[in-house]
């Protein structure tokens, strides 16, 4: 049975309100009640008015940093390519990708992150933050032109789900939730599943999540869980690499290495007598006379990992593995020196930086730069091996960083969790580990033949090249565009 139209819901609410005022004997005159009803109806009509192009307008809402929400940026670009006008709403802590900034069909509407009341009990801070944010999001959405669809990233969905749902009731349009994970399982990492706030967050996601018109999710495991436990039918939209993620040409590699060497000492080659004819980094050499670039045969291995420095990634595992790798070399193992680049920003970075500073490593160097959006895919395309420490709080989502690495044909070592096998095929495109000792042994095994491509690391890269996966745009057209098209006719009818 189809849900009642929003206009019918509004009519019933206004009728009930009028009946309550009059039946309760509150002394409110009929003329006053009539004026209130007329104003309410007029307000609803104004909120639901649509101009001619409303059927081609979509709002993409991120209650987080747009610059660190690549999937929602990809959604916006795909919508634009298909002729939709896109309003991208979220925080602007970090610069979005240039393709998003340059797209004339994408309008970015920044919102300010709400902190809540400082001081007093933590529960007071949390409640005031959620309340203010609910009002903030609702106000921003009501001030925008009407949209036929609002695409919401979850998590974080508290209080975004309620704000968007109410906006759709008042103005029409449909709510689409893109389930990246469950918000309550992330909260449980800090508070535990029995905490009242976690239980409330789970109830909230359950209730308001079911009110959306359509659903997307990132894995088949999450699709099954949503349907089994919450009665939600979702479409799986796997993360796929965008076109910008590819192996980096040798010339471009050297340019990036040379530029990074000015701010990262680990990339810098020591001075030598031929510096006037050779431009050198620890990885590459440009012959200025012949204008040719070659990779150094004695270059270190470039290992890369990216992180948001949150509780669902335990980087002590990688740091311990790197210490074990150092011991292998000190004990006489024939292994290359290693430069480990860890990119990203987040709340636990300072804690891990203290751990990194306390290490005494001779053959392993660790860098933690923040890269511009344009540089990150280029560096991935230069790397020799990727490491992923993401461990899903729900066991139902997949790390997008691995998707991007595979787009660059970069083999990966990834920490094990429930549905990781949907992405990483152990022994084919990478390896899966459980602890630091196992990771250290995998590094030793993969890098023993470096820089030769004849070993296991080279085989993984060849497998990735031979089995290039579908890119984001084709995947989006196949799974998301039909959802928008199916509601096109109803949106057209409501706009008349």
C-alpha cells in the first residue's frame, strides 16, 4: 500500500489541530482559528511550490567535511553529468576536488559544524548539539529551492534523517539514504553497545531510516542486514575508483617526488657532484641534458596508507610491524629500505605522532603529510604497496581507500574484518592480516625481491591490471540513475 501524500498528511494535521483548539474550550475565536488554518495552508503551498526545473534538482547532504567525503563528491559529479542541478551541503574544512569546484551545475552550500553547549555534563553538550543541528539543517534546506530528491550520507545521520524527512514532508520530494555504515556502531566504539545514547541512536536510525523513499548501501552484507533486521530494501552501490585513480606515468612521478622532497626530508636525495646535470630524489632521477626520467635501482619501497585517525583504525599495528621489519634488516635479511607515507587528518593523529616520534628506526622512515586532493591519487599511483587498517565498526562496510588503491593497480595488505573478502581477494590482489606479526611477515615476503616485478608483489599488480574493475561513472549509471528515473514521473506530477 502506497504511503499517504504529504499534502494529505498536512491536511489531517491541520484539521486535528483545529479540532483540538475548538474542542478543548480554550476560548479561541473561530476567526482566529480560520486565519491560523489559512496561514498554515498558504505556508505549506509556498514551501511546496516548484519552478520548471525542480524535477532536475538534487540536494546532496553531508553532515561532515565535504572534502573528506569522496563518495558524495562522486555522487554530485555523476548527477551533474546526467543534467541535474546539484546543491552540495556540508562542512568546508578541507577543499573539495577541483572537478567539483569547477562544475557549473554543482552549487556548494557550506554549513558550520555545531559544537553544542560547552561545560556541564557531556549529555547536555550532546543534546544541545543535536537540537541546534536539527534546526540548522532544517533551516538551510527550507531556504534552498525545492529539490525532487535529497541524498543523505549516513553516518552521520543524527539528526540529519529527521531534518530531511520533515523537509520532504513540508516541500515534497523524496529522501534517499546512502548507508556507508551504522552511526550507532561507531558510537559504540567509544561508549559500548549498552550505553543509553548508543541505544537511542540505534532506535533513531531504525525509525527514521525506514522513512526514506529509497536506499543505497556499500556492500551486499549491509544490504542483507538492512533487509533482515530493519525491513529496508537497499540497492548495493559498491565504491568504485574514479577515473583520476590510475598508475602514474614516470614523468609525473618524478615531478611529484621532486615537489614533495621540499617538504618531506625522506624524499630528498643527498647532494652529489653531478647535481647540475641530474635532478634527484630518493626514488627517481631526471637527466637534465637528455630530459629523461628513470627510477633508481636502489630506491626504497614506497608504502602508503591513508586514514581519518579515528578509533576504527588501529595504527599501532602498522607501527609495530614496521619495527619488526627494521629488525629483519638489522638481522641481515636482504630487504629494501622503506618509506611509509600516512596521509590524512583526524582526532587521534596527535596520539600516533607521539608514538612515531618515539621510534628509533634506521631503515624505515615515516611521513604523515596532508596532501591536496589532486596530489593524493597521483601519489597512490606512484606507490609500491598499500596498507589498510580500517576495521569496520559494523563489519558491513568496505574501505574506500582500498578501492582507490586498486584503481591505481596498487596491491594491498588489509586488516581482516567480516565482509572484507567482497573486496580484497587474499593471494590474488593483496593479502589479509590479523595482527602486526602477520603484517610484518607479509611485508618481508612481498618485498624480498624488490624492485623486481617477478615476485608475489608484481603478480598482484599484474592481476589488478588484468582485472580492472568497473569505474564509478558506469557503476553509478547502472544502479543509481534508474532509482532517480523511476520517481521522475511522480516528481513531475507534484510540480504541476
